[in-house]
């Protein structure tokens, strides 16, 4: 037996695979491994499926799962899909069915064949050729995979049938109808067949911790192995680490461990810790990634290879603030509520995910949170473009625990723990994950809510001890010291004075000071603030939204222990609680863009408030211009390294004639720089100037006209 630690895997998770962000997928997409080593082949099953609602819940009794089931009553839809965006079923809550046929070639005989669903909201039962192959209940935003090898018929056309239910449920999170977003039912994210050798690497976990003083990083790797064959296998485990951008090998170990896998058994193997010299650190302005490839072989014969991307970065709470790679940072951003475009609902295509997150980057969002587990393509975007994100279990609302007394119900507690485990298992390698969110607005001074958050914190710490944990509290207005927020790694406060709370800026300041007195050693993140036009006495008024944004930001900036602020929210959002709109357009008006992404005036105001550049001033200087910029000393505040100034010269017909760019020096918070803007165009009509991040996104812009 190897000297490395061994653990029996009771519950095998999904392979921790990572592909280039939002890259087009071929029909067979090998997402891990290299060279001639066998890999897991991913065959997408998106596209046309048959679909029907089941309002009387009679589908199982009538045999809709069977290949012989009649075709009448079914329509054709495109998966990913939600029925909530159709006018005739926008308000439907209950059971519905999906089915499609797929080919299994003879060459797949003897292979491990799994059916992967990236998310089904919220409960799924699955059959293949009429045989039950498993399910995933009351967990609507986490992925799952089912072994279907025993049910498929190689060389034949096979049938997969899925029963989905999105009914409000008191034994899951979000609980009942208490949550404020859309309960879009369906197969809301991609579906694939995963075809692997019988002995394989299910996934790999990697923790890369830099030693900033020594300019080295430790790389701890855990491989989750599976042997689905009828014979035991001895495997040799090796790996290499490469820079994602260049492909340069940074670390290579041929034989890190040797393990014996029993027949039909799983093993979790912790490999000896490796080291990276002079690692390229991940930062939201410099999102450097590495790729880890782990391989297993039997007496030199390659069996399987699996890969994942990761980043090397250090996030700490110390001295009452946040430190990223040793630098004190004050972070700002905005939250996006997924599923809000009425054309797509929760079944969002890649193009819309990119659209919205490009908007977030233009809004200078480097720090955000989300109310539920996200599409993996969102996390890939954040990894590659630089957004720190708190991903959360969807525990929302004081009503979640209001009827439970001193302890959460066993069913809800177990559901929360399962969702947390599935979230961390899939997403722990993403460097963009700043912290794990345990719950949101649960009344953290109520006994059952307090105990729930406490148990979730303990579990998250066990599963991922190096990552921060917190929860977004709306119960810090009085006796904050009694709130479960005190157990968290940092304090999150949903601040809604001048909207949901009575009072204004003086109350914001008073409350912040009270929270700080209760938790003097912990930074505070304003995890939500903004203006909701959600009641009759608060009609939509974007100027009010801007006034609250700017006035509250000015308040936050007076307190250095406010380490972050996340405006709520980017978009007006679809919700069954909506007070405006009907059907698929039922919504809350809360954002700086509308449901379709049209920008309001507040978009530019938020962009300016969240910029690390406080001002950009243009002045005539002889035959050219100068651009003088000043960086912020307070929230949002961080070093500007690798930034540039870009300017475009326009003629009298508003046509671009010249473009120039020059790098900026390294700028500490509060420093300024002046750049000479030269051009050849005589008598230009206008010049547009922008400060550009290393990732290519603009942080501030200004225009000059003679």
C-alpha cells in the first residue's frame, strides 16, 4: 500500500472537468487528458427533446417512461429548457416529462457510461429504456451523474426519460414559496453522456497555497478514483501542472503514488504535496490559470487521464480587512440574478451568460455574490476574466426556519448539507470562488436559523478549510452581537435603509458603527444595498436609485473596516413574488438594466462608483491633450498594475481615425498619473479616452471636444 492517505469514497461525485471558457463543443468533446491516454469523452445531449406537462401526476401510472409510450401529447422543445418562459405554462408548478433517443455504438461495450445533468430544477427521476437509473431530489442547482451502463443497449437506439418536478417543497432549500426569484422548472442546464474506461479518475481536487515571501506555492492534489470492473486493479498515479496560457510545464511527477483499487470500489488518494517555483498568482486583474493533468496507469499501460484548471492565490482576513496575495484590498461589485431574461429564463445560453458578465466587468465588478449555485460556465468566466464570487446554498428568507423552534428540521438541515457538499465538490477548484455562502436573510438571531448556519459553517470548514465562509444577514439592525454572523469569517450585512428599512444615511452610519463594535476584528461586506421599486410607496425612479447608490457609498467609504460592497442588483429580475408584470414578465424592479438588458441611467452611475479610478480629467496641451487620472484611496481601492490609457480620435463625421494606447505606471491607492495624448488628425471633432484593465475592460472613460 502507498504511504499516501487513503479513504473509501462512499459517494462518487462528478468528474472535476474544466474546458476553455464557453468554447464551442463538438459532438464528442474530450475535456480532460492529453496525448494517447484514454480520457472521458463528453457527448452533449442538448437540443431537441420531447416534452409534456403532467398536471394530474399520472405519467408514471400511464407508463410515459416506456419506449412503447404513445407519441401523442408530446411537443418538441430545445434543452436546456424551462416551461416557465411559455405563456401558457409560465405559472405552472408541478410535474413534467422530457424524453429523447440517443445512439450507443457497439464500441462503448465494456465502458463506464454516465448521464450527466448540470442542473434540473428541482427534482428529477430518470429512466433509460424504461429502467430506473436514479434520481436527484430537492436540489435544483447542483449537478449530478448517473451510471447507466447496465441499462443501455450497445448498437441500438436508446431512450432516456426524465420526470421533473418544481412544486414548492417544505423539505428543501429554497423552502416552500419563501424565496424571491423564479422557480423555473425543467432541465435548465446542459445534459451529456460521459463515456470512460472502467477504471478512471472521477475528479481531482487541488489546493494551491502560495508562500509569498519565498515565491513558491504548495500544490496539494487529491484524486478520486473508481474501479467499476469486476477485478481489482493496481494503478500508478502521475501528474503534471502547466501554465494554461503558454502550455509550459511547471511541475511534473511521473509516479506520485501507487494504489490498489478493489473491484467495484472507489478510493480518495491524497498525493504527496508538490511545489511551484515563482508561481504566477491569480488576481482579478491578472487571472493567471494553471492546468493540472492527473493520469493513472497499470504497469505502464495508460488507463485514464483527467484535468482541471486552478489558480494560485491567497485570500486572508487579518487586521480587520481583506488581503489578496498580501495586498490589502477594498472590493466592490454588483449581484446578477440569473434567469431573468424572459426569452431564456433559467435555461440561459452561453451568449447571454457572456453578455451579462461582460456588462458586470464594464460595471467594474470585481466582487459579487449569488443566491444559488451557478452554471459552471459562469464560474469559468469569472476564473478567466477576473471576478471574485461568493457562491451560496439557496437558503433564503426568515420564513425558512420560522416554524422550527430551537433546531432546524432534520429534512431541511440534511438538504442544506447535501447542497453544500455538492456545491463544494464541483466548484472548489475555481480560483474565482472568494467564499462559500451558507444562507441569506434567515433572521440569524432566531434559534433554528442560528443552529443551521452554525452546522453549515462547520461542514464547509471541514470540506474546504482554506476558503472563507459567511452568510448575508438582514438581522443586524438591533443587538448584532446576538447574530450568527459572529461565527462567520467576516460579516455580511444586507443594508436597505431608504428602501426596505426606514431611515437614511444617518442610520446607515449608526448601524455600521454598532456592527463594528460587536465584531471589531472582522471586516464588513455590504452584501446588498440599493433601491427596490417593490411597494406602492416606492415607485420606480432611477434617479432615486442613483441617489441611494451614491449617498450610501459615501457613507461606506468613511469606515476602513467596510472591506466590500455589492450593489443589488444588476438586473430587474423575474420572481414569483413579483409586484410588477404578469406571466413570464412577473418581476421585481431593482436593477440598473431591465429584464432584457437595456441599460438605465443608473448603469453609468454604478460604473463610476465602482471604478478604482476616482477621476479622469482631459486638458488641452499645445497640439495635443493630457489625461490626468487619480486612483481612489477608499472603497473600491487596490493597486493598479498593468493598466493602460487608450484614446480614439474621431473626425467631423464621427468616424474613428486613430487609436493609440500607452501603459500606465504602477499606481498605489491615492496616486495619480498624467499621460500625453498625441495624435496626427488635424482639427479632430472629438477624442474618447479610456483607462483599460489588464483584462481589456474599461474602468472609466471621458470625452473631449474642442
